[in-house]
């Protein structure tokens, strides 16, 4: 019922003999060096198969297009292989499917709107393939009711962002309360046994991160590295449970919607490398959970708001917008007070220090002259020396005083400048 050789150094092809195990409920061959194509029987040999994980191998060819309608498949992970061809249409019959990850392959197809009929699908990751075309969703279609994670990044999708699709993502509007707090997306396929923990790789805060477990409250949309055009739909503001939003590296224009300020659970927002214009909404500063913001390489203008959360980001979040100004960018806004040149204050301090030092030297020398003169006179008187010695001492004293007064006058004049 359970067969796993995950994370070893297994090589070679997957033998068709595996299809003789008709009671298998879980097959995990992930993170190995397996190659070749899949046996045609791999997707329909067991009506009880719930988990099929072939991630991180060197498998190639097309994905088999047939499957028994009685399939109880809950997790299908074929990511990071060399599969090509079209998406398998049999998946529309897997009504228990929750996790579908076909990322990092060479699949050529259009967006699978037909997967939206699956009532339990929570994770759809089609990142890094050759998918193309428009994301045309008819208004009023009730599709993807439970979807929490949508990753279509690094494909060839074009046209406007799918506002109708966004409006359908009810699973991202209000997360259902868990009876015992947040839990993980698991598959309980063995009665009384340990549940199977699903995992995946996502781009969080600009970095690719592997999640060994997936929280049920984790919600993210990644449509980056495509060719989407037009404005950012205000409909994103209705996804109140959204934690991550990445629309970077597209051809989006217009302003940043004020409705994004409604996403109070948002942890990261990446709108970089587009052609967005206008100012930065102050409403983004109210997003207390926002820990990563990237608005770089756009055409934004005006002063960067310094309110609340926005004041915590570095200049990397705003670089590449020639019209932006203010902290943390080095470009000052018109009307901002210019700081005094640091050289002037340092010059005054240096001149004051020199004046004080010269004046101190003058007074020390003056006092020393008086002491020496009095001492010599005292010795002469006590010793009863001749008058010529006394006159000589007095003349020497007067000369010393005159010599000391000369630099003193110069020092006072310097100090007054």
C-alpha cells in the first residue's frame, strides 16, 4: 500500500512491474536520478492511488492522458522533470485532487480553466513551463472555489490580468476557521496511520523557498515573469486572506490600486519591473504584516510616504523610479530643507581650537616671564649685588615683558576675526 524510495541516488527507468502492485495508495520516488518516460500504466493501475510524487528526477516524454474515472488521486507532483506535451485532461475527473504541481517542465498548453471545476483543489503550481495565451474567464463562472495557492510564474501568458478569475478565488477571501487552530495540508490515506505531509517550493520575499509542510492558511498568488498588460485589477483588494502577491516582471501600467491597502494579512508585495505610474498609496503603510516590499524599476513619481510601515524599507524597495524622491532615496523632494555643508562647521571648530591654543601659549609665556623676573630680582637683592646688576635685571625684565606682549596682541587680533 505504501512505496517510497524518496531522496536516494536511484537511477534508471521506472519499471512497468510497479503496476502489478494494484493496492498501492502512495508512490513516492522523488529526489532521485530516475530517467526515461513513465510507464503507460502508472496512472491507471490502481483505483486506490492517492499520492503520486515523482518530483526532482530526469523523467521525460509526455504525461499519460488516460486514467480510470474512479481515481482517488489527492496529490500529483511531477515537478522539476523534463515532461512535455499538453496537460493531462483526465485530471478533470479526479474530484478529490487537492495538490497539483507540474512546475519546471516543458509543458506547452493554455491555461487549464477546466481544472476550476475540481471542488477540492487548493494548490495549483504550473510555474516555469511553456504555457501561453490569455487567461479568459467568463464573468459569473464559479471556479476554483477552494484554491489557496496559484503560481503561474515564468510562462508566456499575456493580455490583461484575469479580474474574473481573481473574483472567483473565494478560498483567499476568508479562510475557514480551523477547530484547533491552523493546520497543515495533509492527506490521511491510512486509517490510524501518520498522514502524508505535502511540500512545495514557492518564491517568498524575493527568494525561492521550500516548504516542507504547507499551512492551510498559507495563501499566495504569483503571476510574475509573464507578459501581462494593462492595469492591476482592484479585485485583488477583496482577497483579505492573501499573504503573498507577486506581479513583477510584466508590462503592467497605471497606478497602484488603493484597494491593496485592504490586504491586512499581506506579508510580501512585489510589483517591480513594470511600467506603473503615479504615487505610492499611503494605504500601504497601514499593512502591519508587510515585511517585504519591492516597487523598483517602474515609473512611479512623487514623495515616498513616511507613514508607519513604509518608513521601514530600504532604498532597494524604490530604486529605478526616476520620479520618486525623499527618504530612503538620496534624491530630495522640492521644498525639503537642505542640510548645511559639513565643511563649514568643521572649519569653525578648527579655527576656534587654534585660537584657543595660541592664546593659552601666550598667557603661559607671560606668566613664566613674570616669575623668572621676580625670582632674579629677589636673588640679586638678597645677595647684595651691585647696582649695575640690579639695573641689568630690570632692563632684562622689561625686554621680556615687551617680547611677550607682542604675540599676545597678535593672538587677540586673530581671535577676533
